[in-house]
């Protein structure tokens, strides 16, 4: 044997103390090679249980020789399957005093004592499991198990072996000074900072276990002990050699393995009424759990499933200490959608996120269309101990109380940090009643949850549900509520195909969930002592709107949001889209075709909203969107806005001062609703009060600047003066509130001395407890006979506070518990210190509860003056909108002018050199500027303009430009023209584009006819109609006939202003003799030789010669031979039409007049003409 081999054998024999075997024996037959088994790690679950029991094993200095030896994981990975084995690194083995090298017996005893203290400390900490917020049941874990998938996923097997009863290390403990070494951290640490349980394995073996292994070893290693692998968890194992404590651990492990089977009720999911998914009456919100399952639940499982069974369709975030956890199906969603690391928690799959990251993950899930519930701890561990009492502490029969704080959907988001932007998002409740005529009557209630604003209305709609569609398109709908099985199929199809795809549609059961009038009144009586002013008309009259409100209130109650959102009493009546008094009605098609709020892609790029909304405050931007959706129609109101805009344009100093004030304001409208609900963070509340405190000085400054301005009118704008003078003195109200408390640097506030007796008493209790701790420290210093400078308190995290730190050389009494140490000092708990610390924690908990009650009282005081605060916010929002109009008017460029308003019975407008404010030059045609045109309808000009011209020549753009200019003028904004004269319009209706609606079973032509029918019914002499290419969805002759008939009705009956765009040039030529109608076309220059067409975009009199379709096809890239063939065929058609026209030249009466005469003859024969 070589010297190296002899030395190796000697070392191994020294480590194991096994008797040397000089006679090699044959390897005994075995179904499993020991060496190969060693190289393969055993299952994680078994290692974890063994590691759990190691705590009890290490507490005894004498090893249990009846136990087979265990091999550290590190050595398992390095051992080969050959008979020549190398010793494991000594750093990976925790040695007992008996197995320590004889050359350093002192070091072995120190290691054993360190291990004993380590185990004793955890055994003592186990007695105080209730002090940790996470130790609610037997299924606890360390907080550092919550690792996002972005973190390295190389979780070592040591993580699975951590003793389950170990106390989680808090964030504060992790930030401790690096020179501090906690005794609990003495054993080797894994990569994630936890004790490597699989490495804390003793190497003691019995002589009877060593002999057979020595016989099977090679001669070179005959002195080595056998390496027996840890038995897999599925192999039978006798517990007769275990202590009672170890047997209890093994029994608990077996019970857990039995419980790891999936819940039976999740294998066959049913709702509370026993309906399965796919059944007609299946309710996805509930889950049926059989009574037998409740008996097997742990306390925490019972707590979880009590909430989850009522919110099966909701992703629930359960608070556990400083983390939020998701279980079972919610955990799978978190893993799939948020890429969170999925782990198993006994039966329950689990993912977790830090408490500070809740808003981020909730926002992501809400954007994907999920409901998100937040279950918060209602008490701390100390408060739990105070509640359950000393007798039940540590018994495990009671856990920290948790309650569902609220459920948030995409339409009921109340937290501003979760909202994506400043604009309003709505949850809308719809109640439908089908009339005997077949038409539908609707009751609507909308909710902007961020501002707690309720609006309600009712109306009778037409056959195409135009008013409902207008409402859905004008609001940003995030969630729709309606009755299950009651809504008509046509209405349901309209909703599903109008709202965004991410919008949630929730069906409620009639009467029981979607409340009727009686139940709704009862619910209102429960919520309010007296009915709010805005709700009084609805409560008295009732109707469908009241039922819609009832459905919304029931739904909010299920989300735990009804009390919060109704606290401010912000209820308002809203007029139906078709009945808006004093406003320009823009229906859904007009909003879409004119790109008022959104473009064709669904964004705001190139829209009027993007151009004009230059407000500074969030609540100003929300109000401006409402202004844009519903411009004014009364001349007096329009003139007042224009006067304010002129004042602001002439006084930039005033606008600058207002912007400086407005930029410092938070979203007061949303925050005040949270304060009214009592759910505002103290930091945000102080921010609101500071903002209101600046209102007084800002009001004085703005009034002074306004009086010094050189107004272009005789006196300053009445609108500006009225808004400023109507500001309530909210600065004084805010100062009165601030006098009751003191603001702290950390964003909190506490009552002034004498304001709250309960808080003052709690503060005195805390001071008294701290004084007793100081007295205890002095007593300990005297007992240890050390100077006061050598002793002090050390706080580790928030749990292990007031550790008495003394020099390391100091001898302390035996009852003292060592908590942590460094080279220079050690830290202890005395029995008296632990008792005093508990008293201090309870006093602090009482102080926190008293402070919370005081803050709730302050919020109630704020709510009493809520109307005054709301009026001040509304005034600032209106001023912000006026400043935005002034900024937009100046940003239109030149020329831009103030519109001249004319009072007359019928509508009219005349624009000179008019440009589209949002239209950019076309890169397709190479245009570098927008070509202005003179456009006039009504009064001295004709009422109807028939526009012909080539494709892409600008017919639709010209009509849109005029309609957009009307909206600007009636909003109170300048118009991009050299001169503008207008008599206000009451409605803009449009029928543009060609599309079918398969969801309504309507073809392209049917859609055209329905839209045309709606316009014909609603158009008045004060309306503006845009009719684009009507009749193109059917044959040429039928289409031309329908276009002519509709145009005739608009001219003769409706007498409205109208842009009628068409390619039926023959029809246009026949209309030259009609009064109040003018033919115009967009000029086009054509190079027939090179098939090149030049669009000049100029509006000129007359009818276009052609539509120039083949030239446009050439521009679009259609092959030249196809374009040439199409041009030849088109020319032949034209010649044939000219030949037919020449044959009819003898007829001096135009065809349209002949048609009118024939219609009169038919009516006369039928007796439909009254001769009188």
C-alpha cells in the first residue's frame, strides 16, 4: 500500500472509528448497489423530514448508535460507484463530540455545544410560534421561499431540507451588520441564506452496521464504514428505534403525505347549487365544498376555503406576514400570467409576492381581465396573542384573523396606484325592458369607481339601439352588468361587439341579485340615513334606472365596495344621449367617423381629444373629455367660453400662474373619495390637506391678475370671475383639521396632546414599558458586575428586539438565552426581559389601534365638509379646461379665428380657408401641406352639397373638416380658418364607410339602410348630416335609386345641412335644377398617357367627370396590364352611356322631375292628395 493510500485509509478510519477489517470478503448480493445509491440523492420529501428530526437529534451530545449513517449531499455528488472511495470534506459534516478528532478535543466540544445551543434556541422559538405572523398552522415556511422566476431557479436540494419549524428571517435581520454572527447561522448556509439542513447530518454509526459493509469493500478501503443511503419515502421503515419526539415527527410526516392528494371537490368542480361548468345555470363565482371536506381542513385551510368558495372566479391574494400568497388555481394563474415560481404547500399549490409588489401584480392581472381579491390580516401576531389569551397561545387552535378587504375588477378599481391613467373607467349596469312595439327601453347606471361617481338615466331606444351604442362608445367601459336570461339577443350582441374585448360582462340572477325596485329602496335605506340629494328624484320615481342601480349596488356589496363607494353620496342624473339639453349631440357613428375620441385603430393619435386636451390636472383632463363628447349648443354659453378664452390668450401671466398652482395638485377628485370612504393612506391625506391649503392664496393671486389684465372685451370674463369667486374657503377648512393633529416626517400624523385620551393613555403605557426595560437592564448590569457602557440594547428586526448585549467574556446566569453573538459580544434574553418585551409589544399594539381610530375620526370630519371640497375641485377643473382651450386655440397655428355666432332658426356655417386641425400631409401622395377650402352651407348658400370626385380626392375629408370645425366652434375654441360664421347645430349624424355586422346578422347594405333610416328620423333643420356613398352595397340601379330618394327626403322634408358624397355622377347631373342644392367636386388632374393622377384637393363647382378608379388602382400597385384592361372597359361603358343620353335628348324634362311627376300621379289616383 502506498503512503498516500495508507494515509487516506488512516484518516477515514479516524473519522468513523470503525474497526479495521484485514480480510476482504465478497460483496453480498443486493438489489441496490450501496455506492450507486449514494451517488443518487434520495427524494426531497424524505430529506426534509430527516432534517426536521435532526433538531432533536442534535440536542443530545450522545449519538443514537442504532441509526444508520447518513452521508452529506456534497459527498454524495463526489463519490463514484467504484470500490475506491474518498473521504467527504470535513466542512460538510457536523461532528458530535464523540466523533471529533482526538487532536483537538476542545474544538469538538465547542462544536457540539454550538450545535446544542442552536437546537435549543429553535426549540425555544417553537414555543413562541404565535409571535410570527406566518406561523398560522403546521404548514409554515420561510419567507425567502417566495422567489420570482426572474431570480435564479437553481434552488439547491438543501432548501428542501430546512427544518419546517425554523423561524423565518425578516428583512431587518438580513440587513444586520456583517460582523454579527447569529448562532442560528453557524451551520453551513445554502445559496439562499438558510441553514443547509441536508448538511447537518451526524456520521455516527453502529458497529453492527459497519461490519457487513467492511466485508464488501475493497482491500484498499477495508477500514471504511458502509455508506447507507437514506431510505426512500416509499420504503417501509421501522420506528421502534426512534425516540417519542422523533416518532411524532415521523407520524406528522406520514399524515402530510396522506393529505398530499388533491382535494376531491376540485376533481369534480361544481357551484354552490351543484351545477357543473357548461350547465346552463352554472355560477362560476361559487364553489361547492362537501361537509366531509371541512372536517379534514387545518385551521388555515378552513379560513382560506371559507372565502374562496364564495369567490371561485377571483384571484385571491392572501396576506401572510410581509407577503401575499396565491393558492391552488390562483397559484397556477400567477405562475402562468406573472411567471411566479410555483411551489407545493402540502396539498395546496402556492406562489407568493412581496407585500410591496402587490399593486404591480394586481395591475397586470386586472389588465388581463381577472378579478383580484385582497385578503388582509386584521391583526398582528401580538394582537392575536392579546385576543386569544395566554392559555391558548401556541396551541395552534387559533390563527391570525383575516378578512376579504375587497375584490377589484377592471371596472371597479379604486386605488390610483393601480389605475393605468387619469381618464375615467366605468362599470355600467343595464336594465332592459322590451316594449309591445318590439323596441327596447333601458335603465342605465354608470360608476366611475376611482371618483365614486354614480350617474343614472333611462330612455327608449330605436330599432338599431343607437342611443345605447352612443353611450357605450362615448364612455370607456371596463365592465358590464346585466340580468341573466332577460336581455334580448340583439342587445347582448351589440354590447359584446361594441365594448373592448378586455371588458368583463357579468350576468346577475334576476330579482335575487339584480335587485328590483323594492329591494333597491331597502338597500338604499340600509346604506344612507337620508337619501342623497342627487338620488332623491330616482328614489321617488323608480323605474328601470332604479333597478339598474340595484343591480350595481348588489354587485358592489359582493366586492366589499358598496359602503366605500357610496360614502361620498355622489349621485347625478344624466340625460340620455339623444335628449341632451343645451348640448350638441354626437352619436356613436359621429364620434367614430370624426375621430373625436379614438381613431380607427382604437388609440387617440390624430384625434380631437389628443389635440385639444392640454389640461394640467387629472380631474381637469377627465372633465375636458366630457366637454368634447358633448359640446354646447346655446349661443350664450358658447360666447361666455369664447370670452374666457380671449381673456386667457391676452393674459398669459394669468395662465402661467394657474398652471404653477395646478401642477402642484394631486388627483384631489380621486383622493377625496378614498378619504370619504375612510380608506386613504395617512400620507395621501396630508398631501390632500396641503393642496387644499394652497387654494386660498391661489384664489387671491388669480383674482388680482384678472383685475389687472387688459381684457379684449369691456370687462373680464364673467365665467372666470364667477368660478374664482365661487371657490369655497377650503384652505380654512383644511387648517381647522390640521389643528387636531401633528404631521410626522414619515408621512403619518398623530393627535396633539389632549385630543385623544385613548391614544395618550397608550403612549403612557409604552413609555412605562420602556422604562421597566431600562430598569431591568440596570439590574442585569449590576448582577453581571460590568459597567453600563459595556451593556446595551440590540434590536434585530421587528420581532427580536431589546436583546441585552454584553462583552463575550462575560459569564451569565444559566436561564439566560443566547440569541446572537459576534467575536466581541453576545446578546441574551433574560426571562424577565422576555416578559417585559411582551408587555411592550402589547402596549405598542394598543397605541396603533388607538391611532387608527383617531385617524378614522379625522376622515369623518373631512367627509362632513365634502360638498365644499367637491365644489372647489370642480371650479379648478373648469378653469383648467378653459386654459386648455386657450392653449389649443393658440396652437392651431395661422390662420385661426374666433367664430362668429349667429342666432337663427336653422343651422348654417361659412368657413373661409378652412383646414383640418388634426390632419397631417399625406405621405402617399407626396403632399407637404393641407390645402384649405371655402365651405358654406345654409343661409345664403345651399343647404345640401353633393360632392363628387375621384377616389382619394378628398370628398370625405372635406366633409369631416367642416364637421370638426363645427365641434371646435361650439366647444368655445378657435377655428383653423381666416373667417368662421356659424349658427349652432344641435346634432351631427354621419353614415360613412362600408362594413357588415355579422354579429347582428346584417349585411353591408342592411347596415347602410339602418344607419340611413336613423338619420332620416332624427334629422332636423338644425342638424348636420354626412352621407357618404349611400347605395353602393347593392346593384347600380337600385343603389342610385335609393341614394336619390334619400337625398330628396333630406332636401324636401328634413331641410337639414348635408354633405352628400357619391360616385353616381349621372344622378348628380340631374339635380342641377333642384333649389337649395349645389354640385361640387374635388379637382383632379390626369395624365392619361402615363396613367398619372394629381389630386389638388381643391373644392370647385360642378360634377366630376370620373371617379378615376383605374388611376387609383395603378397607385395602389395593381399590375399595369390589368389597369389598362379596366380602363378600356370603362371607356366602353362611358361611350354607351353617352349614346343612351343622346337618344333621350328630345326629352326636355330631367329624369328626376319625371319621377316626381309620376309619384304625384300615383298619389292622386290613390286619393292621397288633399285637393283643399
